[in-house]
């Protein structure tokens, strides 16, 4: 049993597919959280 659709399991014959909108949204959220943590850490170091 697989959780992926059948077309994602088979190799693509036409080259690479672009990333889906869900994957882009997840990456934007993850990068945003990372930038927030990095910024708050740098701010904490500079104001201490």
C-alpha cells in the first residue's frame, strides 16, 4: 500500500515535473520560521 498517487510512483518519461503548490507552500512556511528563529537569535545576541 502506498500513500502516493500512481503517477508519482512511476518514473516520468518527459523529464522532471515542477514542484506542486503544496510543496512550495510548505517550503515557504519552513523558510519563514527559520528566518524568524535566526532573526530573533541574532537580535537576542546583539541586545544582551
